[in-house]
C-alpha cells in the first residue's frame, strides 16, 4: 500500500475524528484551529501522493481553480440554501485529479466558502464531509480503466454519495454541535427532519453532474495531458 494511501486512511479515520471530538470538549472558539489542522492532515497525504516529487505549480493552480469554482457554485446559489452544485464540482475534481486532490478540494472549498456563509463549529465537519465526497470520487473513478465516467453513472454516484455519506456526516455535526442533552428522540428528530433537505442536495448533485461532468472532465483531461501534470 502506498504511503499516501496509508496517510489518507490515518487522517480520515484517526486524526480528523479525534480533532473534531477534541474541539467539542475544548472551551472557546476553536473552530479556526480545528479547520487549520484538518487542512494540514489533508496536505500530508496529498504531497506524499507525488512520491517524493514536488507537485508542479500547474497542478496547484488547477486545484486552486477547482476550489474557486466550487466556492463560486455555492455562492451563486446562496438564495437557494439547499441547492448546492458544490458537491458536483468536488466530485469532478476527485475524478480528474485523484482521491487526495479531491479530498483537498472538498475541504478547502468548504472552509473558504464559509467566509461567505459563516464560520463555526460546523466548519470542520463540513470540511470532512465535502472532502470525503471528493475522496470517494477519486478512489472509484480516477483512472479511466475503473468505473465508467458517463454522466448518468457519475450522476447516480453523486446522488448516492451525497445522500448516504455527505448528508449523514453533516447531520451528525448538527447533533453534536446543537444538542446539549442527547436523547434518542432528539437525535432521531434531527436526522428525520433533514431527509427532504438531503434529497434536494443529492438531486442537485445529480443534475449538476448530468449537465457539466462530461465537458468539464474533457477540458481538465486535456490540460492534464497537454502539460503532463500527473506523470
């Protein structure tokens, strides 16, 4: 197993959950520190994925552009709070650039967009949820010899991953950051009242990937091939 894969698993299943739980215990406004630590945890496997070589400036610029597009896609639809094309952009980033880059784009875009929508104890959880979305896309679709990249398949993947991975993580964040007394009724109430919102977000991701996944991936693949970014 590659060092970057091991580092990703440690970050995802050990370091980030431990930091999120610790942030709930510590007093004061520690979400900025927690968010910074999450980004650091993600950067380590990202740089290890280049196997000792420094990522080129062109790769970093491409990742930055995808982060900016993700943030813009969330900001443009701010008047529709449950309609978030951002997940579709993050998935496309993971498919085109790999699991570590997808995780990085998701986490950074969540952190950056919250300067518009408001930072808080929910921010690190959003970084984890958005990043996991990009990570799964990279694991399943990064190489063209893996799962098919047609818009329908990607749309269905986006719908399922948002509905059953991203949204439950965000709902868990709501449980942990809003409830002071944990009872089965209160916890179940949060998860059940979020079902409609989650379906809308998953449906938005489906529509986004059906509409833009093919042209965006074609353009990104052309850039990668032209400049040999991932060689």
